[in-house]
């Protein structure tokens, strides 16, 4: 009898140790998740859907946190919220704060000052765990679409997790108290509550992804169901597996192994088949989430032929151990490395970076993450832990403040330098005039890219919102500018188009001042002015029906207003070279543009207006961009494109030419960006481009003499 008792006790001890031990299948999932994310960031073309690794992390977090909360409730009927939150802080904060701070200082030292503003702002957002909402706001701001990535952009997922950690214990505690109050089964009520949350969140996720795809990727409500899916495993998984073992004692391992193969297969399928064009998260996120659920719910036991046996190997488990730190370190290395090595990253550079990221992750895990979790403020009251978190956030905020202060000084210094150069004969586009005898028009820039001061989206003092705006839903898209100086206007003029029309404002405003015009402008980023829906931008689908209707509604109202007001002149431009429209005929783009542009211009000219089309500047092809110039400051000629590649046909300009009407003219300034063979990133000491898509304001302003001459010739 005694021996039997001892044997049973040892068996119970082994079961207890197994429960408390780290599950190797979950560590394998962590390794897989971080591997997918890192490889996607390094080689996006090879693993286009690797971003689903984040969804795997969310399900794991939902499972582990819910399991912990459930255990605490069943032991004590309560949740110690202070201890719960302080444990999360000690677990996550030290490594996250270290990486954010080091990345900030490295960006300060290595990156051009034009990038400091966004990095400082997002670093503050990251330590406050609201980075996902900042990125969601930027994702619907067309002017931010081409903004270079910050060193902490990947903290968006940490922000989502922290927001989940903040709310989830309150949900569990509230449902548990309700179960006690109304004498209901706790697990059943918790499961019902989580199912309801999952259903509502998934419905919202699907709807929001298809109506506002960009912000849907970041916002917490669209991701809550993924955590909930993990929670449901914690609530029902053990009972389901126990029932399976009882009903199929000889086959439950085979079923588990099959489920694990299917689970990993679903994750692998989504990583390989999805890409940037996939409407994600939406319904597509169900695939990697379901795969993760299958792997977790079917474990930890598995047959010898299960993939879990292979993934239990020590290197995989080690990668799972350092997955959090690896996730933190890999992205800032990717952002900072080009500035450190002086060129864009090649395959060898990326391989070295990957090794460096793993090494940093290991060191961070050993000396920061684990000590922070097990030793830092161990036994301290939660209030002390919260105070330490506040101090850490304040330190990072102070660093960000220093960076912002230096950004302001650097920007002011470059702006003053730019102002002093404006009158020089070899400044900007003037250097291309042979009469000025400029020895090296394509030499090093004399002025750094001064960030938002070079952005096309700005307003002149003479401009103000119209009292009678063009209105579509919540948009009021019309400004009125009076450049007459108080005298009778020589002409009433409109500027219409997307951000590629907006980039010409710096030059057009000078023409308006010179000729004493009154000008109205209606500009909507990402929207063609034609009465045809846009279906793709730069090859990526743009099929959001709400966005399409917004563009069509705006363009129709603008056209109707122009026909009604009969302005003397209309200046127009659009990113036709990079946008795909669809009139339903399936014809080539040039034919579709020709018909739609001809119809729109025909309506305007029939009302008595003259139309001037700005031919779009050459494409940067990511080579004549400010990033390339920052890597090659003394040899900007490295950042050039072949003229025939960069100067893509502009379907709007081509359509205008084909009309053959004297009251429809094209203003083509391509020769101010390119010579006979190449298109340049620096001309006359000025950086030509503000970002990957738009010309810099200062360079457009330097074009005014040539623009004025071309305009006078065109209107004769």
C-alpha cells in the first residue's frame, strides 16, 4: 500500500512538472512566428505573407494570459490586478525600453535629420504603447504614405498586446463575479463571453478591412478576436483533449499529430500565399489563426511523426526563447544598417544582419529580459513597479525631446542656408541653363532635405478654406487664394488633381502672384480627377469601394463646379503613370485614360475654360529618392535613373495632346529633371525629390523662370 502511494505521488509530481514546464510546441510556434516576421522584413519577395507571424503571436498571448487568469480565478476567486500588471511590466518593459532608447540614439547619430521628427514621435508613442493608433492614423493620411519607416514601427504589435493585457483581466474578473453572483458555471460564462467578444471583433475586423484596409491592420478592435481564439483554447482545450483521450484512447495521438500538421500547414500556406495585396487582417487572418489554434489545442503530446518532434530540437527552442528580443532588435537594425554600411542592403548584408540580430537577442534575453522578469523589483509592491515604468517612459521622452530640439535647430539652419542660395545663378534648375556656365549641375547637394518644409502639401498666406466648399461626406475640399494684391484679378484659375498636382503649387503660386490671379484649388490625394474608378496604385490593388466612391464623388462635384463657374484657366495633374483605372471595357490604360480625360476636358472647355496639364515628373524608381542621396552625399550621380525608364508615359498628358485643341495644352518640364540619358536626384545643389513620389518644394520653386516661359508660350 505504501509503495502504491509513493508511485502515485511520483506520477502526480511528473504531471505537475509537465504542466508547469514550458511547452515545446508553443516555443516552436514562437520560433516560427518570429522567423516568419524577420524573413518577411529582410526578403519580402521570398516570403510575402510572413507578416502572419504577428497573428501567431497574438493567439499564443491570448492562450497563455487566459490560462494564467483562469488558474488564478479557480484558486482564489479573484485576480490580483496590481500583481498581474506589474508582472507584465517586468517581463516586457526592460528590453523594449532598451531597444527603443538605443535605436533612438543610433538614429540620431546615423540618419539624416529629416527623419528625426517621425522617429521621435513614434518612439514616444511606442513607450506609451499607442504606436498602433499612430500608424493607423498615418495610414489614412495620404501625405504620410511615403514616409520612411521609423526604428520602432514594429512596436505597433506590442502596443496591441499591452492594450489587450489592460482590458482582458477586467473582462475575466467581471464575468467571474457575475458567475458567482448568479450561481452560474464560471468556465461556461467565461467561454460565452469570449465567444461573444470574438464574434463581434471578427465581424468588425472583416467589415473594417474591406472598408478601411490600411488602419484595420493596426487597430486593436480588429485584432481582439485573435487573442480571444487563444483564450478559448485555455477555456475549453483541456476538457476537449481529455474527452478525446477517453473516447479514442488508441487514436488520440494520431489525431493530435494530424491536427498539428494541418495547423502548421495553414500557417505556412498563409505565409507563402499572402502578400501586400491581400486584404488583411479581414477574413484572411482566419487561416493563420486557425492553424495556430490547431497546434496549441492538439498539444503538448504528439506522435513521433508529428512536426512537433522535429521542432523540439534545441536550435528551434532557443529561437523560441529569444523570440521577443529578436522581434525587438531585428527591425531597427534593418532601418539603420543602410546608413551604417553606406549602401542599400544586399543578400550578404542581410545575412550578416540576421546573425547580428540573433546575437543581440540572445544577449538581451540573458542580461536584460530574464533579469528584468525574475530579479528587477522582485517582491516590490505594484505601485513601485508602476513608478519605475513611469520613470523609464520619462527618460525615453526626454531623449525624444532632445532629438526634437536638435531637429528644429538643424531644420532652421538648413532653411537659412537654402534662403541664402536662392538668388545664385547655379541654384536648382537654373544650373541647367547653359547661359549660367555652371560647371557641375549634378554635384553634391548644398542643402539637406529639410523634411516637411519640402513637402508639396502646404498653404500660402493668401489661401484660406472656401466658404462654399466642395463637400463629399466629411470632406471639405476647396481652398481659395487671392494673389491679386488688392487689384482687379487678371484671371480666375483652378488647380485640380491629386498630390501630383499639389506638388506644382510652389511654382503655380509664384505664377499667380506674378499675374495677379485669384485661384481655387481642390486637391484630394490618391484620387484621379476623371470620372472612372481607380483600381490600383503602383501595381497594388486599390479596390476599397468606399475610397473609390469618395474619389468619384469628389471629382464629379469639382467638375460640375468648374462647368458652373467657368474659370479662365484650369491647371491639372495626376499620377496617371502609377495609377490603374477601370471603365469596365478592359481596354489598354492609354485608351481608357484618353476617353475619360477627353470627356472631362471637353466639358470644361465647352464652358469656355482653358486647360493646362502639368506633365508628371520622372518616377524616382526608389533611386533618385532622398534615401539614396543620404547614402551617397558626395556622389549623388549614383542616384540616377535611365531617362527611358523613369520618364514613364503620362496618360493624362498624352490624352491632352491627342485632343489637338488650342485650349488644351501640356506643360512639359521633363528636361528640367533629366538630360538626354539620365534623370537626377540632385540638380543645382538641391535635392529634386521630397520622397519616393513627389518633387521637393524648393526644386519646383527654382523652376519658376522656365515654368513662366513655357506657360507664356502655351497660352499664346
